[in-house]
C-alpha cells in the first residue's frame, strides 16, 4: 500500500515489542533507535508512546489471582508499566529525547528535541488513546500503531486459518468489528476508544508489524508498506 510522508509522526509502540514474554528486547530497541535517529537527521520529528507488554500482563495476572481488584485499579497498574517502558525508551535516545516522559497528552511540550516519549495517562483507556491525543496536540495527521501483528484481519487469525488481511478500511468498519469500549488487557489491533477519537479528529492510523523495521522505515518515508490503513 502507498503512503505519504509527514514531518511529525506519532508512533504507538506496543509493549509486546519492548517487553515480549522472553524479556526486554534490546535488539529491537537498538534497531528502533537507529531507525528513528536516521530520520531525525533528515529533519523529522517523532512522538513515541509506549505500551506495557509482558510486564503489564504479569502484574494484572498476579493481581487477579490474589484479589478481585476494580477495573480502575488494574488500569493504574497498566499505566505504571507503560511508564517504566517509556523511561527505558527515553534513555536509549539520549540527547535526542526530551528530558521527561509525557503523561498528559493534552498539554503540548515546548522543546527543540526531535524525540518526545509518552506513556499511559489515566484509567479508562490505553496508550493508543494517548498517541491519538498527542497527534491532535502536535498537529500530526498519522498515528503508526506498531505491535506484533502485521495487519488487521477480517477474523481472528489465531482461530480461523481462513482469516484474510485487510489493507485498507474506514473507521466505521473498524468499530463494527471491535466495538467502542475498553477494558484492561483487551486484545484489539487498536484501542476502540482511541479509534472513536481518531475518527473525530480526522486522523489516519496505520497498523503494522513493529519488528519489521524495513517496513516501518517505508511507512515513515511515505513509501509502499505492509499493513492496514484505517481512515475516512
């Protein structure tokens, strides 16, 4: 699928890429840093929003085994896991990154640093919503949603071998497939609450496999890519 090049891009980096089940993926983080750094030298600006990954899932699982916590409390655990990952990502970018993690996506940070790193904000949503709100705050038109899936599929590919990848879809179809609500640990290619907000803001979201950094590079360059484009 073809794409367009933009100066400011928001990347929602799935926690499963940063911390998969085997532990922190330093190789992926190095590759991501090198890729972003190359594009920074070409005048691009990036806002990276980090998810929670295996750290989040393990904490949520433990909480549910021991007690019956409210959904809001589980959300708070998830938020803290995204912030831990965000601190790691900020550190690996060194002087390229703004000195603090952005928690409130509605507040625009004034900085000349070309990389800003964000994390979870408040209960009731995911880091995907933070990415959408940051895109609105900074005037970005596209959110690149990187995770361990390569496309949005018409059915769950883990359960249905005949599931087909969708290369392009509108927001109405996405909401019909995945709903409009959110709960901690929800499995959806993009947070349904964030999808509603993205549609209202007129944003495009690209869902793509984050470990394929050559493909991520193509998306950033505005070239042809593998993934799903969601827009109206």
